[in-house]
C-alpha cells in the first residue's frame, strides 16, 4: 500500500508539473501576442512578389493648330501599385514670351518655355510650320526639327527668332496676318506639336502667351509696344480694345466698343468668352490682308475699318468669337466641309443685320450687302460643295444672302418665335456640324418647307431673292421674346456622385454626373417660352422649359450622368467646357498580410489587404483573394483619388503542405501543418484554458495534501 501510495503521489506530482508547464507556456504565448502574420508589400515583409506597371508609361500628344481647331491631348494613364497618393494635378505649361528687337526691326524673338510636372517622364515638341532660327536652348536638345527635353530642372526653354511677318499659319499670296516695325509688332503664338509620356494621370497641356516688355497678350494674339487699352463688360464678358500708339482708328474707341458690346448683348448663340481681345492694327504703311482676323477669342482688325461700314468688320470678327469653332474642338474640325460656308456667311450677315438694328446703316445698305450674293461668280457657287467657291468670296456674299433668307423663312414658319440664331445654337453645341444638321434644325424649328428651302439653296447653285423694306419691317421689326441664359451655380459645373461631389474636374468617370443651375431671364419686351438646355457631346441631354413675362427670371437645374467614355464638350447657359470621361480606375492592392503565417488544417486564415487609388480619378472595382489560384473571396472597392482602404477576407485549408495566397499582383506562401489534438488547444480562448489548468493544479495539490495526512 505504501508503494502504491508513493507511486500515485509521483503521478500526481508529475501531473502538477505538467500543468505548471502548460500554464507557463500559455503565459509566454499570450504575452507575445498573436502569431506573427505573413506580409507582402508591407514594411516588415521579406521580398514580396513585385507589382509592375503594365507598361513603363503612357503617352500623350497635343497639336496647337491655333486657328480653326486645336486637338486635345490623348493617352491612357498607367496605374502603378505601391503608390498610395494621387499625383500632382499641375498641368504641363507651354509659355511663349515675345520681345521686340529694335536693332533688327524685321525680326522678333520668342522664348518657348515648358514647365513640366514630376509625373512626366519625357517630352518633345516641334514647331508645326514657319520660318525661324533657333538662337538658344536650355534643357532641350534639338534633333531634326524636334526639341527633346533632357529631363532636368522641371522644364526648359527654346529661344527662336523669326520674321515679324511670320504667323506660323498658311497664308495666301495677298495675305498678311501679322507684322510690325522695330517699335511695335502684332504676333501670334507659334503652333506647336507636343508629345509626352507620363505616369498615373495625364497632366494635360496649357498654353500661355506673354510679352517681355510693354504690350498686351491674349491667348493667341499679342501686341508688342506702347499702347492704351479700354474695356467694356457685357454679361460677364470683358471686351478689351488695344489701341497701339502707332494706330489712328477710323472710329473712336468708344464707338468700336459700343458696336461690339451691342453684338455681344444681341447674339443669343455661343457662350460669351471670359475676355475678347480686339487689337486695332496700325495701317499707314501696312496693308493688312484680310482686314480682320479672329483666332479663338482674339481678333486683329485694321484700324482704318469704321464701325458704320456696310459690313462692320469689328462685329464680323466678334461673331467668329461666338462660333466656338476653335480650341474646344476634339478629334477634327467641328464644321464639316459641306457646312463650312456658314463660318463667314453667318458672320457677314450678323455684322450687317446688327449694324442695321443699331442704326449704323440704313435698310438700303443692308440690302446691298445681301444682293452681293445675286451676282456672279457668287451665283455659280454650290455652298455645300466647297470646291465651287474656294477661289471666290461666295462664302461671304452668297453665304450671307442664304443665311438671311433662311432667317426670313424661319420667322414666317414659326410665326416669329424662331430665328436663325436658334440654328446657330445647334451649331455651337454640335461636335461636328454638317449640312444634314442644318436641314434637320430647319425642319425642327420651322417645318418641312423650311428644310426643303435650305436644301434647294445650299445643295444646288440656286440663288434666293432678297426682300423689301416692308417685309423686313413686318418680319424683323416686331419684338421677339429674348431670353438670357446664365449659369449661376457655384462652381459653375459640378460633379455629382457616386464617388465625389464638387467642382467638375478636367477628367471625370462613367457613372458620375455633371450638373448646373441656370438663371433664365426674359430680357425682351414680350412674353414667351424659354428652353434651357444642357448639351453633352453635341446631343441635348437635359431640358427645362416654361413661360416668362418680360422682366421675369427663374432658375432651373440641369444634370446628366455620363454613360460612356470619351472627350465631350459640355454647353449649358453661358458656359462651355471640354472634359475627358474615362472608365473608373482599378483599385490597386499595395500590401498583403495573412495571419497566422503557419496555420494548421482547419484553421481560419485572415487575409488583410491595403487597397489604394494612386490616380487622380475615382477607382471602382472588385478585389479578389485567391488560394492556390482559386477565388475564395471578393469585395467591391470604391475609392476617391488618392484614397486607401483596408479589406479583410477569411479563408482556410484542409490539406497540409505549401499553399499560395494572392491578391492583385502580390503573393504569400504558407506552410500549412496537419492539425493535432494539442494544436486544437489553440482554438480554446486563452482565459478559459488558463482557468481550467489552474483548477486542475489546485485539485491535484489538495489531493497530495490529503494523502500526506
């Protein structure tokens, strides 16, 4: 009995020691915390599976055509993993600074400087056409007419000198677009073709024109030399008249501004510009050809052109600034060849009509302007066939007559509620305006007979007749409803969900919406029906209509959700923008962690991912975790630009051995052990396990104590 008792005592002692060892082991384990996790892409990891971009960089290009059109940059950005912040939104800036060279009166100097943000990897540019000499390069190297940035200093400068008569545009033998002397000059910004590659988002390209000394620069034209300026503001549009000291205008500057301001107020098509620059070009020894020239919102008009001429050149060129056939154009000319006659035809017509309304010319003079189109060679022209009038002035002469005749027919068919300005509104909102669009608008605003009239006098050499004073007074003299449409929201154009709300950025994504609030005011003397529209990509996407009495105003809300990607022009009220609509970016997995790192079969394996959006547009997509190549969990992730988020998904393995867990381009290898009884202790909560073991130890101790007595 004594030996059996001693044997039992030894067993109890062994059990106590085992219990103490287990409790001690548990204490060590819980003090150290959770099992160490496997990490990929994090700071504590070993070498993770690298994440590489699909390509080294995306490319983009921009052609500054400067005149009829300017294509926007194109390119696809490449998202790179392991970058958690959105890139700088600073654009590439091409800044051209002009200076006079008094010692060389027939020459001017231009410094073409590029300011290049960090995300641009390389950049090259060339000057599209023209004669020039390169006199200096800094940060660029020249190679067969192309200038290549050496990728240093955040940019560089190329300095050129060229004849003062070089406009960098195609000119006819009798044309002089620019010019000057050693004391003054009128210049245009050189047309450049620029290409670059970049990481993340395309920064885009902005053009700026400045003068080194005394002068005034718009966006396309600049005057160099002593001058004075006068300005007038109409509906938020600043009209700036630049009068060189060397110029002697035929009309007083106040008369010029009065005439253009009247046109700005009366025209109801096209959006007003932030600023229109009108340069009174000195005449004297210069014979400018043509007498007026508009590029974008800048105009150059010979100073000897009076405002009371039969065709007011100042107003003619201003009309061009409202036609918006310029830098907002994307992927081609915004006016098809079969409608190109409208460019000059409508400008000449409104230059004469508005001068008649303002009282600067009489009806007989106005009619004489139209009757130019009834004489050869204008009568031989088929307006939709550009080849029949390319070497004549038919687009001005017959074009003005046909525009006026269509205006007359529309007023008759609509009982005075529609005019040709409504067609010009369609022209402004279209991506590309064609002869078919002209006919469709004529039928929609008038009726089938107006469509047939348009077809007859634009697709054949038939010539319409003018009309007498009585007809003009009856159709054009009565008051018509006149509405002013002005965007009053702040910001003017907003982006609405599902990813963000705020000012509409240069790049938006499918699923987001553009919105604006428009104030409609009846500025006429009779009541009428207004129609406020939002055009996107040349199509009418939102409309609000109603009736207003003279002097009444109302505010309407217009919005449209983008359904497809592409570059689109947005026109609403007095605002127009071209934006790029893209698909949302893909979320990027930037780090991957698993816990525990060495699990057993049947254990839950927690997978934690850091997901980022390194681009400047919203990201939206599914993030999937794979185990040995098979999907085990997916979660949709939406991120604003530059945002990060943690995603957690659980999985497990029922087979021991080496296994791979991956997400995005990151992979972690796990060694899964075969599960055992002891290992199942890991599944018991530590507190419960410790309590049970302590109770077992206490019971064994009491038993030993009792036996010793």
